[in-house]
């Protein structure tokens, strides 16, 4: 097995555990503990950690270990507002630029979302949810928007995962909101698209910040 493949496996496995709150009961670990946990050599683990640190999911401190980053309430508010600003701007452009191929891809994504809902697979649903929104932003043809949005969603993933695990019915409601957004996009009516996206964000805000 090639070294490159091993570091990618380590990255994906560790990232999934972080995003789903596997380490939520402790705020730090060590490289040695991860080597033992994943039964891998030190090199792929170290490279995975460096990559995840660059994405803002953890911090590595010499002689202290690996500390998992948990966004404060203020940071979560800031991330949510940044995401809203990007997506609301991008969706207005998307209403004018969307193609038939974009619509087909979004419809395929919605089908995958529904499949994950039926299987009660929260993690997979959120992956498809992220791809749906990434695709919407991508239609605006702004690479910086896409990359920033991906980073924001990953840093907020655990909060979303926790909400949906506690309230699985929210997955179906969110899916229906996605359908409404796509239907509005197909009409080319930018104001209706903005309205549907605003409804989606407002419901998400309530779920995220209401005690």
C-alpha cells in the first residue's frame, strides 16, 4: 500500500471522527494515541494532522499534543453569518447562470439525500447536504466562495450533526426546503430563489441557536 494512500486514509478516518464528535468528550489527544488507535505508522498520522490543522479542525502544540477545536458561540454566529452572506449572494447569480446540467446534478443530489434519510444515515445525509450547497455556490463561478463555504461547513459540521441526531425529522424538512430552492431556481425568478433560501437559513438558525 502506497504511503500517499495511507495518509489519505488516515485523513479521512480522523476527519470523520472529528466531524461526528467522536472526540467530543475530550479536547485533546496525542500523535502516539492516534498511531495506536488507527494502527498506522507515525508518518501518515502526522501528515493527516497537519492537513486537518490547516483546515482549522485542530491545533498541534509541540510537547503538548493535539487539541480539537470547538467553535465558541460567538465563532459559530460569525461562521453562520459568513455562510449566509456568501450563499445569498451566490444564489442570486445562480438564478441567472444555472444550466440544465446543473439542474440534473442537483436533482441527483436530492435523490441521494432522500436515500440517506430513508436509511437514517445522518453523516451521509450531511455530506450530500454540503454537496448540494457547494454546487449552488459553484454555479456562481467564484472559486473563493466555494472554498470558504466548504471550510465554514466543515467547521460547523459537528453542530449540524448533533442537531440532526437529536431531531432526525429535521433531515426531511431540510430536504423539502432544498427541493423548494431548486424549484425556484428552475423558474429563473431571483426574488423567489432568495425567498426560499432565506426560509432555509432562518429555520437553520433557529435549530442552531435556540436552546
